[in-house]
C-alpha cells in the first residue's frame, strides 16, 4: 500500500481497488495501530480516485460482515504480499460461510425431497399429484387415510394436485395452504401464487394471479421481471446461485428492471444489467458487488 503526500502518480483503478481492500484487511485485522489509521486517512485523501476506491472497499467489507460467521471472523496477521491479502481473506470467509451454511442445511438434507442451489426437481407423489421443487428447497410428505399433508421446509414448490376426496394441505412458515385439483406455487415465507383451479389459504379464497405465468416461470428455467425494483431482482437471483449479491448504493435498489432471463446462466442476468442499465459488477469468491 502506497502512503505518500507528494503528488501521486496516477494508478490504474484495479490497483487502487486492490490497495483499498488491503487497507480494509489491515484495519480489521486487530493489529492496526493509531498510526495505521492515520496513514489510511492520508492515503484515502490523495485523490478523488483514492476516495472512491476506499468507499467501495469499505462498503464491500461491511457487506461481508452481515453474516454471523463473518462478524465473528478476525483476520490473521498480514504476512503475505499485498496483492494476495484480499484474495486470502475472501477465500477464508468463503470457507467459513460455506461451512456455516452446510451445518445449517443438514436438517434440510434429511427431508424426503430436497434440491441443491440452482437445482430443480420434478416429483410425482403417491396420489398422482405432481410437484416441481425449486432451487435450495426441501419437502416432507405425510399422507394419511384422511389427509394429504406436505411440509415445505425451505424454498419454493409448484403443486399440481390430483383429484382426491382427501384435502391437500401445504404447511409453510405462515398459514397452511389447502388446494384440490389446483395448480399453485408456494414459498416457505407463505407467498402463494394460484395459477389455476380451486385453491385457498385457510378460509380465504385466492384469485387467479394475473402474472402467475411470470411468477412461476422458474419451473421452465426462466426468471421474468416486469418493472421490478433492482433490489428485489437481485434478491431473487440470489436464490439460484451460491454466494451473495450486494448493492453498494442503496439508492439503486428502486431502479426498475424488466426482462426475461435464463436460470441456466444466472450470471448472464448481471451482465445484462451492466449492459442495459449502465451498472457495474465486481466479482469476488461467493460475492458480487453491484454499483
């Protein structure tokens, strides 16, 4: 990391970004002194480009700290050449977050049916009902002589329920959803999209969603957005790929996005956002920063 108060020699933006990340690693290592803090402030003030690189690195580090594992993580002493520090810390965080996530996912792996990140699974149940399980989802099935009950443990599923005198009930984290001879999509958070048929949540009848085709396009391997805020679009995309997608500027969250995207190429959506909306994306292991 350069630290001089003389007229700075212009540096490529990528070098400044590396230096800014190096500073964040040092400042959060637990070994930074008051002198290091002062040196960083002087480096940050060398030019507008230095200040911009510092802001981006600070936002990136703050985003990494949102997970409990990352918040508990303390970087080791800096001993390697500077251009490897950021990559090393990112790799360490990746392993820690991955390990934490794997531990949290163990109960879901024990479900009757489950899918990995980015995977979809087609299931035919004993009564002839068909289920499409979305990315990172888990489902338990418990049919009895009087009821057909399934529990959505995680994620999202599309149900095409077969005709049967027994009620078909989907348990989620919210109110149970009941439907017979119907096609409807349910998320773990209780969001329900009725495509067709006679389905209801509790005692409330559900109307056919006007954009049901768009909201259930994931079963066809597509994501469809029509004037959706960028923040929601990125949150949706996160459900189909490993790692986080972070907006460095919260003002961008309201930017309206429209388009049809292929789930087989989730990063293509980010490339499209770059080209169509003038955004930029910085990629790190398990992390993409949009700005």
